[in-house]
């Protein structure tokens, strides 16, 4: 006798993964997850889809965008649920993105109360560090927070 495969309703899957049912419908609309339909057109999620949903939620909690998650999951053959090996590969790609974000957050934390190279010239230190908004030649936005090297803030 064959082993019975567990399928979850949208409410059960959402509860098990600690997300809203509307979020699950949105993930499905974006082709991040898939379901089968009953004769009554109700969604049913295979038990393996819970892992995929959890990977998406974990990645979002790390600060990854749905576009970044979508890109990574689309690399899986036949839109399958990530295996342990897949997760290791996906997370190693995301490590670089996360390291860059950590660097940006540290820069923001350490320099928020000083000149950030935005061109506002409103703080006394900005008038000294970014006189006449000369940093604008390096691009728009808070250049000292964006740029890799803070050693060249003059």
C-alpha cells in the first residue's frame, strides 16, 4: 500500500509557515510557489511547498527582495522545492548581498550624525567636509554612505 501524500489548504499552509493567506496567494501569483486545485477550485499545497515558502520567508527576513528571491528560485530545475544542497548554493549567493548591506548599515550607523555627502550643506560639518557640494560630482545621493571607501571624503 502506497504512502499518503499530505496536502494543505491555503489556511493550513499559511498558518504552518506563519504568513497570511493573502501573502501565499501573492507568492503564487508571482510564481514563487505553486498549488494544485481541487474540483471545487480550492488551492492545495503539497507538503514540500512548506519548505519553499519557509525559504522565501527566511530570505525576506534577511532583507532580500522578492525579485532577488525570485531570481534565485528560478534557477531550480522544474521550479522544485530547494534541497539542502540548493539552499547552501542559494544562501552563498545571498551572502555577498547581505555582506554589502551590513557594510552599508554600519556606515549609516557610524556616520548618520556627520556629513554623509548628500549636498544639504545644512550641518556645520558639511560646510567643512563638503564645501560647495563638491561631492555631487561623484553622483547623486549620500555619497559617503554609498561609496566603498570613506578614506577619500574630501
